[in-house]
């Protein structure tokens, strides 16, 4: 007769030992920190990586270019530029899987200092809004079904983004906020254990998180947006800079589809949380406006108080999809960006898959903005607000 | 100027407050328990849900039948038998997504009492063994790449299993052990926070976990098998019974491809961890063996000490794939099943997508085994081992 002694020691632990162990783990989590400074947190906006008006369709071209730009941004001086793919899935029509094992030694991607978060775009929003997942009520079968359907949709997108990054040789690891144990309380973040994200970074991986359906301890469930996730990650990881990739050049003073929309190049956030436009200057704008007789005169302050359309970084077509947007829309997006800037971290909002996004990702536009760089930077200016 | 006050209150918390909050959360986790007894933990064996010799190919037929059987097993007496799918992904060739929102109210699946864990089969094993993920060494680029590739492969399978279950109206939620924060220490389980699994169950979902590549605090990384996961879940959730679905009828005394292989119907596990065969009895076997002159006489004890091939529940073709098996193979599988039985939980090992699996899942074979039920039950018998 064979003795089936337990090869895994922890089954024999008593409840008291378990409690002690958990407390120890908690302490480890509390003291756990990333061993390497995070260079950049990147938000892949849903509008940039999916076809907004085509349900569950990825913008393959943008995703490929963005992945390649991310790879370029991660490369350190001495790195080989040869791409060694990490998605070893079977390709359609092929019977086997191949990987060139011998080539992996000379690769030196500085990948541990990036974190990726992506939005949902045309994934998930339909399922969430159809069932009202963002409003909660898991006791309703429809909401529960919508929760399941939403998670299926957003994790499908997550897997595709992880694969696209891996094909570019980026050691990407998909991490769903739901599985990570992130929950909300009345739609505000209640718990967000970042220890696994930190461990993944410490091990040299690039965590890839996403907007997700999560449990809410008061209303049952809700949708946690990628923008809120970014802010929490930024507060914890203190990256050098944050880049939001979207599908227009940056933040505008009105819907960018309007002919006179002005791209706001630099926004200053002061300590009290207020913000103002630094560039273009009021003078620049007056000059521009004086040549446009059909537009009422105004300055940024007057735009700023019209909070319903203060800043726009998504195109007008967004409004046709807005009914599906369960994550708070533009107000949340800008508000989150300003909160990150308030931490002393520069935030760049830039059009994905352009030379501008490439330059923002590599950190080239830090400091004084190059004149030929198109995008919006949101920066902390300390106590004095230069424009007020 | 607009005041960008923070809509999410926790950003303003100090480090001390955060520490206190985390400690509170830890306490919550420690005291957190499932509010409803778990009826069954189901292992969908890799061999049953994938085509073992066809890389990254799902056994669609088996997965569909198993999902349907699971649904039947979950239905309570008064439930509607109409299937209300929860996978609202866009179907190929269709432009929109449809869900019949009005039909969701009369549905009453007793789904909160099931947990699903699946193996990898022809997903993940190639990537893991090619790179040696199970042996660790994340400082090597090949291992890191293999880790990424393995996770892509197993999460691809997980997503498909979640979708198949959702199509049957089962509120399934994919949860990756890596993202859940499960780690190992020298390949033994080091931390396995089950609070999110418990929360998902309490909210009426069916968590769907899987064998995964995880971080190991000594060797960097390893593979955590679905069988080890099952045992941990069983120890915590104390289900009424556990069902392992595989691709042969149950546990055999030798490779089931051999003509004289005997299906072991009932195995008893005693308190000291030893086990013995209760059914068929020694007499039954002698009767059978006396008619088979080419097989040496023996009893189960002699089989039992030949530990290299004591019990087999996978077909001979398995041996051709065994080089890819990074999870410990048959010895681990049987050992884990016996450890679960030792907790006082009946374990059924049965062929997937048969009437036998259907009966095991529904709990119909609990107690005295029906004569016409084919499969293996592993049971705890307390201090006295009936067969020793």
C-alpha cells in the first residue's frame, strides 16, 4: 500500500497558522514595492484600438503600430533590434508551433518599466449598457448575464492586446482587475490590491490591465474604467510620465469635429486641483478667433466653466456611441488626467499610431514641448497657477 | 476655472490610512466566507476538453456536452429549462449583438454552488515545456518568453471554456490564478488568496479557474496544475463532492489501452493517507485473471506498491504527449484526488460527456454506487481501512 503523503505542505496547516500566514502575506503586500522605477504608464484608449462604430472589431493597424512604437520606446541603447515574438499560439493553417529558442539570449528590452492599461472601445460597452451593469443589481438575472457578457467581451480584447504586444517581443501579462481583486464601493474604488502588478513588474513583465466589470460592495457590481485604473496605478507606481493614446490629436476646447476647434497644447494643474490652459496663449486664440466671424469671442476661462464641453479629446462620432459609455465619458477622462498631473506626473494625450505618439512614448517630449509635436500635455505647476 | 476635485475619495488618503485600510481588508479577507455551501467542484481535464494530439484545438463536442450537463446539474426543481445564453459576443458574419433581455427574469439556476477548474490539454504544455517555465529561471529571456506564451495559450482556452458555459446560461467568470495572486515557493503553493473566488461565488457566479504559469518566490516561476488548484479550493470551500472529468472511464490498474486493464470502481482512503481498492473485490479480479493466462496473478496491494503505474486514468496516447506535461502527470493527479477524499469529500473520476459524467455531476451517484454507473469514486473511510 502506498502512503499518499501530501507533497504540498500547507494543507496540513491549522486555521490559526493560516491566519498568521495570511497576516504575514498582508504585511508583505504592504511593504512590497517595485524594485525598479516605472518609466511610463500607457493608456490605450478604446477609441484608438478598436473600431468604435463596429462592434467588437479591433483596429488591427493601430494596435500593430502602437505595439511596435511601445517596443521601440522600451529598447535600451545596447538592445538588439530584432523582434523575438512571445506569442507562440498556433497560426491558422499551420499544424505546429515554432519559436526560435536560440535567439532569445541577446535580447535586452527595458520592459519592466512600462505598464499598459486599455479601454474597451467597441468591446464590452454594448453588453454593459444593455444590461445596466454599471448601475448594479446582481440579483437581477439580466444584470448578472450582462456582467458575464461584459467580462467575456473585455477579456477577449485584453487577450488580443496582450498577443499583439507579445508578437512585438514585449513580455506582456494580461491581468483583469476583477481577478486581481479590485472592487468598488458605490462606484468609487474600494480595494485595489496592487501587489500582483508590482510582482509582475519586479519579474520583468509588462502588466496589461483593462476596464472591467467588478463587484461593488453596495450596489453589487459596476464598471471600473481604464482611466480610474490608471490613476490608481500612477499614485502607487509614480511613473515618470503617463501617455493617453486616443484617436484625435489631443484635448480640444470644443468637439474636434467643429471647424474652429483649438487643440490645447499645454494645461497647467495647480495644487488646489484647478487647471488652466497655458498654450496656446489667450493672445494666440484671439488672433485666431478674430479671423473667424461666425464664432463668439471668448477665452479659456469661459470655456472652462462650461463644464459640459470643456475639453474634448474624442471625435464627434463618439457621441453616437456615448449611449453605450458606462464609464463616465469625457469628464471622467479629463478629471483623471488632471489628478495624475497633480501627483507631479506629466500626462500626455496624443493621437495613437502617429509620430507624435511615438515621441511621447519614448519620453522625447519631456521638458520643453517641441514646436512640431502635436498633442496635449497636462502638467502640475505647484502653488502658483501661471494662467490665473 | 473649473475645480478638478477628486470624485474618488481614496486618493486623498495618507499612507497611514492606506495601511490601516489594507489591514482592514486583510481582516475582511480572513473572515470572509462563502455564504452558500458549495455543491461541487468540477475539474474539466485537459484530455477531455482539448484534442490532446492536435495543438491548441478544443474538443468542441465534449465542451458543449459537458457545459450542457453542468447546466442540467445546476438546475433546481422549479427552474425554467430554457437556455438563456450569457455570451453576447458578436457572431461571425453578424453585424450586431442580440440578447433577449425580457426573458431573463424567470431563470433560476442554482449556479452559485459550482466551481469549475480546467486543465490545459494541448494548450500551454508545448509553450511551457519548450521554454522550461516549470523549472523556473525568469532571468533567461527564453523562460520569460515561454511564460508569456504559456499564459496566452491557457487564457485563450479559459476564455473559450467561459464562453461555452455562458452560452449554456451558466454565469461563468474566468479567473486566472496568476491574476488572483496565487504564487508558489519551490513549486509548492505559497499563497492562494481565495477571497475573490469566495466573493464571486457569493455574488452567484461560477468561477472558472485553470492551470496557469505563476511566479515562484524561489525559482522565479513554475506551472501550477489544475489538480493542485482543485485541492486548495476543496480544502477551503468544502464542497459536497468533486468530479474529475477525463477521457477514459475512470482509474485503471494499468494503462487502459492494455487489454486486461481493470477499471477500479471504488478506492478507499484512510486517515493515515494510505489507500486501497474496495471495488472490484480481490475475488472479482482473481476470477477475471484466472481466465487471462498471459497476465501474472496479483492483487491490488502488489499493484499499489508499483508506484510508477499504480493508477491510470488517461489513455496510452497520453504517453506520447507526456514529454510536454509540466504539471506532474498521473502521480500528482491521483495523489491530489486522494488528498481531497481525505478531507471527507467524495471524488468521482469519470469519462466526460457520457451519461456517467452527467450522473456524477448531478450528485445522483452519491452514497451506494449504482451498478450501471461506470467510473471511479475515491472516498474517505476514516480510521479503519476496509481492505487492509
